[in-house]
C-alpha cells in the first residue's frame, strides 16, 4: 500500500486520520448513504414511472430500467480510470456528487414544470379513459437527466468504497482486520439508505407525486455533499501514481499484440517455435512484450503483474454475470408482480409494490451482523481461517441462494396466475388479484441473505485481488458484473417479448394475468445453476494474491 498523506500533503498520522472515524464518516455522514437513498429512490420504482406517466409497455419499461441501471454500473470503469490515472478517489467522488446533484435537480424539474412533465391522464368517475403520450422533448429531457445521474453513479461507486477502504492500512494487523469488517458495515450503511428509499420515497411517489419523490433525493444529496466536504481534513489520501497504471497495461498489451503480428508475418518455419507460449506464464499474451517497447524494465515487470492479475479474475467475473441478471429482477418483474396483488394493510393504507424490495435490504442488514459475529467464528473453528469462509466460498454460497430465490419466485408466480384464473380475472387486469403481496416476501428475504453473501464477498474480492494501484478499477470490475448482467437481462427480455407475442400475449404481456413471467424465472434459475457449476470449477483452481508485508 502506498504511503497515505493527510489533507495538507504530509504523511498521514495514524492517530488523527483514517481508521473507523473516517470510514464511518464516509459511510454515515458523507455521500454514500445519500447516494444510495437517491439511486434506489429512482431505480426501485422507475418501472412504475416508465409504464405509468411515460406510457411504456411492461417489456419496454423493464428493458429500459435494466439498460439504465446497467449503464450506471458499467460507467464505473470510466470513474475508475479517472480516479486511478488522474483525479484521485477523493476528487472523483466530489465531482461525481456535484454531477449527481445537477442530474437530480433536472429530474425533479422534469416531474414539476408543466412544459417538461408528461401530460396527466383524463379520468371520468375515477376511471382512466385516456392518457396522452408525452412529447419527444419531454421524454428526451427525462432520459438525459436520468443518464446524467448514471454518469455520476459511475464515478461515485468505484471510488467511494475504495476511498473508505483506503482509510485502513493493511500493513497494520489491527487495521487489516478492521478492513475486512469494513466491507460488512459498508454494506450495512448502503442497505440503510436503500431501505429508507424503498419505504419512504416509494410511498411518496405513489401517493404524493413524482415531483416530491424526485425532489427529496435532490435535497438529500446536496446536504450530504456539504457534510462530505466538511470531513475532508480527517481523511487519508493515497497519491495518484505518476505514471498511469492504465497506460502501463496498455503498453504491455499493445507491445504484445505488435510482436504477435510481426511473428505471424514471418515464415511459419521461423515463427512456429516462438509462437508457443511459456507454460509457466499465467497469461501467454504477456510473454511477447519486448523491453524496448515499454518505458523501462521495472515498468515491464509491474505491468505484466497488473495485466496477469486482472486476466486471472476474468473467468470468475464472467460466471457471476448470471447472478447479476437475477439481481435485476426485484426492481422490475418482482415489482410488477406485486402491483397486481392485494397490498392493503388495515382498512385504508396501501403499501407501494416497490416497497417490498425493502425486505431484501432489511434482511441484509439484519443478517450481516449475524454473519460477522456468529457465522464467522463458527466457520473459523472448522476452517482455521480468520475470515471463516474464503471470499470465493462466500460468493458461491450467495450465488446458490439466488438460484433458490428465483425458483421460489417462479412458484409464487404460478400460484398468482392460478388465483387469477380461478377468480375469473384473466381478462381483468384492472382488478386486484385476491392474493396478498406478502407471498412475495420469502423470495425477497432469501434474496437478501444471498445478497449478504455474494455481493459483499464480490466487493471484497475485487478490491483485494487487484494490484494496490488499481483498486478503484477492482471495485469498477465488481460493479460491471451488475452492469453487464442488467444489460443481458434487458436484452433477453426484449428478445423473448418479440418471440413470444409482444405486449398482448407474450411472456411479458401488459396484462400480467395473461403473461408468463414464471417461465422467465425458470429460465433464469436454470441459467443460474449452470453458471454456479462453472463458477465452482474456476473457484477451485483460483490462487489468491500473495500479501506483501
């Protein structure tokens, strides 16, 4: 780990900077909880806005939500590049927060100003008779605001978490142990912000309008930004490398590809022996880089190690994408399930369909302290490891639980369709299916336990297993799992919708009583189990990075 400095550029004091004081400040008082509150205040109920005021079909709304969420996560690579190569983590978080503040302000205006918000539906005797389509400009302004927030999210996510973890020096045994717990409590803070959004904002959006529902996150991010700036003198800062690690990696890969091209251009007899990669190398591509094509011998060694360490992560990274496809369902199809079901508590209070996603976050924040305080010591007795389970064992457990959650979702949806048929509601999507929304709670609770295993494990794994100078990139790679997974989910939904009959009779028909999203859940469960089997193969052969003391 590079030597950290304080706000004035002097060597950081262990007594006055960093540690839990700074980490908890970043989690609780700074931008992270507010950013989670804002992000989930949008994404958890976005499909309701897309299929409501914007008038999109179920399939289009789900695909657009997945595409936006996928972009927000995938743009983390851009944020990691800026942080590790130019701005540093602190400034990247700061500028991204300003951008999020701007995007949320524009989003609030899109639901407030008459010239920007979609026209309201016409009602006669409380029944909707017509809903005028929004103008192209209104739709464009809304999506521009939305993707501005996605861009800010891409800069914020890989850097805030890495910046928080930077507050612990792994060369100090006590701080090294605290850093492992940091990822648990980090996610605890993330889930707290998420629950607040799902329980409070979703209700406000459904009952008091989108202007207030988008405006509250705008104010929250503004307040958190001020708090984050106020704590700047307590943080530890890792200096940005004088030579970008991305440039070094590019030099190695570029030099390797050029040499391969030259070798393929020579006669086969002369080249056939040199084309054989060194069997001891973990990345055959690296063996073809020539010293004079990179700035120095030391850079060659460092760059090859960096590229090799990233290449070793790719098989595990790719097998986790299906888990991310499952992860995309609660804010989309799980929410659409709930919107058709009985949601009243007592005589008059009706919970928003999106609010049931809070079961995931509540389960996660309840389970994390149990995991840290009870399961880890219990597992430690059998494994002898300080962390109880390895990072890959933790991730694999979460993936398997997510498959079981998807199976449960399919079974519940089959029952919901049966209740709709038995009640004569197949052609009456306007009438609530007489089945309580609490039937969806078990699949969300199981998914919350899965989240505590897999998502937290993925965060720690991709932060820990990359070179120290690329830790923002490590977090970005973790986030891109969910970005690519959401892209694939949206793409798969669009293809299946076209093949199976579209919005009238397909798997994702607008009338969910005629749809078959249970088929889609079964498909995801099958894909998830297959990816879990492949994951086990790669995890078994993976060798963890050696720690340098």
